[in-house]
C-alpha cells in the first residue's frame, strides 16, 4: 500500500514539473513577443533633407539608442514629399522646414500637421559665382528666388535689404513678386532645391541655408544675408514636425529632447560655422 502511495506521489510530482515547465516556456515565449513588440514601438522613422537635417539626426541616433529607441532616417530631396509621408503615416516625424512653410502646407493640402520645437535657424543669403559685390549687379540681371510663398517672401526682403528692389510698404516677409514696386534686377522664381544648380545661369540667387551649405557655399560668401538676431530667426526656425496628437508620445518627446541636447548644439556650431544656428 505504501509503495503504491509513493508511486502515485512520484507521478503527481513529475506531472507538476512538466506543467510548470510548459508554463515557464509559455511565459518565456510571451516575454519574447512582448519584447519584440516593444522594440517595434520604439523605432522612429524620421524624414529629413540631407544637409543639415539628416546630418544632425545622425548625431541624435546614439543618444536615442541609449534610451532604447532606434532612429531610422529617410532622406528627401524636396519640400513636399516629407510632409505627405508624415501625413500618410510613412514617417513618425520630419525635420526640414520652418513653421510658416508647414502652416501654408496644411492650408494648401488640407493636412493637420504640427510641431514640437524649433531646433535651428538657417540664414538665407544672396550668393553669386560671378559677382563679388552687390554694387556690381546691373539692370536686367536675373536673380533666382524660391518659388514657394514663405521662402519667396523672405528672399524678396533679402533683395530689398541689398537695395536691388523695393517692396510695397508693410508687406515684409509676406511679399510676392507682385509687391515689387521698383527693381534693378529681374527676379526668377525656381524651386528652392534647384537654385544652387541653376546659379551658373543666373547673376545670383537667394538660397536657403541648407541648400547653400549643400552646394558648398559658406556664410562669409553671402553678399547679403539675414541677421541671426532678426525677426526672421524666430519666424523661420526649423522645426520637428509631427502629426497632431503625437506630440505626447514618449519616443517623440525623447527625440525632441535629443535634438536640443548639448551634443547637438556643439555639433551644429562646429560643423556649420554660422550657416546653421541652434535655437536652444
């Protein structure tokens, strides 16, 4: 009788160990699945133009890696696709534009994008490969400016500052070519990214800071440029754009913090030497 009892107890013990082992395996599998899901949720895909935005994001990658966030950078060569990709959820955020451009884009395209912070400012400048001084421009010389409304108005103010044209009183950065009341030069509107490639065919061009840097220009080569302490610096600070409602995502908050870190500030100041100015 005792032997039978011992045998039964032994069987029950073996069965409990098997059940416990199965339970442990299930828990281990569930933990792996949770971890995989967690890793997926902590991957951020951010769109950017190559210079300086993608370069700055590369500095951010190891900062976020310490937080358990993988940052994937997708580069774009134009100003339209990054916002469309953000809107259709192909991106988690993008970093290439200033707020007036985003606001105009939302209005024109019916999107509802917003931003978390202003990261840096890129002074727009008048550049030329043929002319060394503003006084050398002749009547009828062609000068290129961006053809989008926000950057175009900004470029016209630079040309007014250079004394090459006069705008209607009070229009400021909202100016269009229709607001030119006097001019010494002819203004040619082109896509912002095309201006550096077209400058050989022009007397000069007012170029966004990122495209000027990408084309090899330095701030010291600008014949006239925006003042980093002017209203333009605040108005045209480049932003981290996100879909409305994503501002409070933990990963987005950490990305914003990383973009405003001492490491990024040091990189911007040392790398771009005034062509890009941190706003933090």
